[in-house]
C-alpha cells in the first residue's frame, strides 16, 4: 500500500475515534438527571414484561406509593425483630451469640467457597469473549465520567468500613495473627501477615462479589428491559 | 420474596455500618471535646446522622450521592496524603509493595483455608464475618453500581470494580495500618492497647502520634459521617425503589420513612445487643444471598451466551462497518469483507 493511502486510512480511523470520544462526552453531558433508581427501559426483549408499567399493583395512600407485598413483609419482619430485641434485652445477646456461632460453624465453608467462586467467575467473564458485551447494547454510552463513577462506587461500597477498620484491623492481626501464617505476635513477620490478611478481607473477594452482583443487575435491566431488582436475574432460568 | 430479602439485607447491612460508624464518631468526639461515649450519646448521634442522610435522600441522586461521593474521595485523598507525608513515608511504600506480594503469594491458600484441621476459631470472627457482611451489602451496593454503569463493557465493569478499588484499599490500609504497625513495632506508641480497649478509638489514637492532631481527628470524624451518609443515601434509594415496585419517582415521605427506619434499627440493635447483634444480623441475612448469588452466576452465563449469539447475528456487522469501513474500502473490499464488485471481475467482457 502506498504511503498516502496509509495516511488516508489512518486519518479515517482517527476521525472515527474522535467521533467516538465526542459521543461519549456528549452522552455524559446530556444525561438526564435522575431522582430514583429506576431504569427507563429502551428495549423490550420480553414483550410480556415490557407491557407492564412498574408499580401497577401499587397502593397509593397517605402520601405513600407502595408495592404492598414487599413493603408489608419487610416492615412486618423488621417490627417483629426490633420489638423482640427490645422486649428480651437480656436474652437477646445470648441468642445472637448462639445464632452467630451456629451459622459460622455450619455454613462457614459455604461462605469461603462461594466467595472464591465469585472471584473466579468474575475474572472468567472479564477475560473471556463475554467481556466485550456492553451494558445497554453495543451503541450505549456511559452516563458518568470514569472519575465520578469510581468515586461513587468506592464511597457506597466501602467508605465507612475503610474509616473504621484501617487502623484497627492490622493492629488486631499484629497482636493475634491468623493461625495459618504460624508467626509470633508483635513481630515483623506478624506485621507482614497482618497487612496481607487485611488486603485479603478488603481486596479481590469483596469487590468481586460487588462486581458480579452489579453486572447481573445491570445486564438484566439495560440489555433485557427487566425491572432493576433481584427477581429479574432469575428470569432466564425460572421464567 | 427475594425483594423482601433484599430490603432486609440492605437495612441490616446499613444498620451494622451505622453502628460501627457511630461508635467511631463518638470515640473521636470524646477525644476532641470530651463528650460521653455511652449508648445514650450514640443513639443521639444516630439521630443526627439519620437526619443528615434524610436530607441527602430528599435531594435525589445527582445533588445528593454524586456530589457527596466526590467530596468524600477528595477529603479522603487529602487525609491519606497527609499521613504519607508526616508518617513513615518510605516504610509505607515499602510495606505496600511487600504486603501486596505477600497477599498475592498466599492468596490461593488463604482464600480456601477453613480451619478444617485445627480447633481455632479465628476465622469466624474475621473472614466469615466479612464475607457475610459483604454479601449482605452486595444487593444494595450492586443495585447502585448497576444503575450508574450503563455504557461500560463487561470487562470494563468487572476490572473497574475489582482491580482499581482493590489496589486503592490496599494502599489505604498500608498508609493507615502500616503506619500504626510501624508505631507499634518501633515502640513509639502503644496503639494495640488502645485498640484492645475500644476498637473505635483506633484511628484517633494513631493520629495522636502526629502533628495537628485536633485538625486530623476532626477531618476523620467528618469523613466517617459523610461516608456513612453517602452509603445510607444509596441504601435508602434502593429500599425505596424496591418498596415502590420500581416507580420512577416515589413520593418523598416514603423515602424519609425508610431513611428513618435505618436509624431506628441501628439504635435498637445497639441498645439490644451491641456489636454481636449487628454481626449476627449481617451474617445471617448474608447466608440466603450466598445461595442466590451462586444461582445468579449460572443465570448470567446463560444470558451472556444468548447475548453473544444475538450480537453475532445482529450488531457485529454494523459495528464492524463503522469502525473498519474506511480500511476495507481502501482494499477494495465491501463491508462484509468480500471484494466490492464481484460482478465486474466475473464478467470482464462487459467493460
């Protein structure tokens, strides 16, 4: 290919890239400010779902606008729980302790195994051919700048915990390192183990869980036009 | 049913964090102004923070969460830079690097280790509590991240949520935790005793080893409160979204109601059973979700497979055209990659 041809092709490609960048900037700039979390569906993948308006079975009364089943069940369980804790203040603590050690002893392995599954599945989706799927369809553009996106996801996901545990957790591990490491407390080795364990608790596993859950919810809301809730995630297998 | 579970997990998860955050804010205020740290004062603090969160919820996502998040991150970065400068700078960077290496090398063993052959119970209070906590937080954090992630590819979303925040967490932990470990091991300040005494004072105790203690402690308290308001705000948006059946704009009184409920639950749990109550609520509501999330992986795989088939039949050709059309035309090829005018070459006699 002659040199001028190559220049022409390169220019055409650069034009296309500039166009893409412009579209991305415009999409962020033109975004309609939103108040709630609802996604306005742009796609009707499942016609029987698209025909329904969100909240069509709602009760509207006294300034509330609620989905009766979800609201009353949640509120009911909460009220019972709160009342029970207040009435049986003395025994509540013991019961909590028992439940805690029961769940920890019987299902600890499930938590440990599941967290690893999420990390592996997350990496699999990211690096396999599924990685190129775009949330909202191939032509979709982001609604937030990458900086604002990171700021929001870190603030919502961990901010408060990072404030609370950043000094406390490494110090606890320094004084009582995890038995796995087999190191003496309050030594340099324990310091290394302490930081590695803290990275572990605040690293790939928690963020992997968040990544997978947000991916599933976003995909079914934006690419399938289903409501933004956990129910939608099971639509393909349960109908 | 699953929406009820989401609402409960969100409220309990937020209440746990509110309980922790209030304990820390109370410890900081006690250190600065000598205010009491008892349950009564903490309940008062919960009321104040809930009030702030309610205001932010009413303001909506753009004016509330988005602006607050950016302020938070800027403040947190300033806070971190300050500690890096006044703290053991070189030690922080070297411990960050070495800690990262230790983390990566021990990860496979550490992440599957379940104390199967030992009678220790270290893990239950730490790893299992954390996993339960993260899983019970995941419905609402996930729903919130989902809402702001339109237009990003699967790869961008997963790596964006997994890689960068992981590194940032590690850096943050190295700066604060590493500095504290350094103070402890060098014998400059006995942080461990203070932490053992009351875990909520950890940060403020460490800050006393450095100049401008009053100012940094105040910054710490502001960050605790504003981070919590941000989390609580996004949580209320989620709960409100679910209990209104997904309406585009639900009435304000309803948002206010759920924001207040959060504060109430935190207060009751604090009075009723302290940290154990909060831990129990978080771990127990996390359990059904662990199963839900495992099923979700399968469901997502099925749907992704379907999406790729769709893409290949519908969208790929169009995308390919817009990106590579110029290049193809130059080679005398059409959009489908075949020569442009096959008829001409087949029948040269027509020319």
